[in-house]
């Protein structure tokens, strides 16, 4: 899975405590090994290794939010 700038991920309920109770995380930039992100409602920002983001996705701590408007336009 490619990690792209401006991708939004929903934070699973049991992981909210690890992200200042934010419900979503948005990738603001990434390099080869680091992802920078912001949390919704200005609850914070940070960075993590891409490997850790992929681990969180694999463990269903995060799930990608699919933009419904884009899906409707493609139909």
C-alpha cells in the first residue's frame, strides 16, 4: 500500500487514547521512512516511521477513509 499526502485515516475506538482522542489522522507529508501527520480538531500533530503506520493499518488501528464524493463521481 502506498502512503500518499492528504490521505485521511480513521482511528479505531480502542486506539483513540494513543492519538489524543482524535477520530482521524491526515498525512501531511512523507519521505522514504517518515510520515508526518495532523490530528482532527487541532488535537495535535506528529511523525512516525512508515513501518509503524503500516503496522497500525495491518492491526486495524487505522483504516483509510474513502472520499464518498470521489466514489460517486467515478460511478
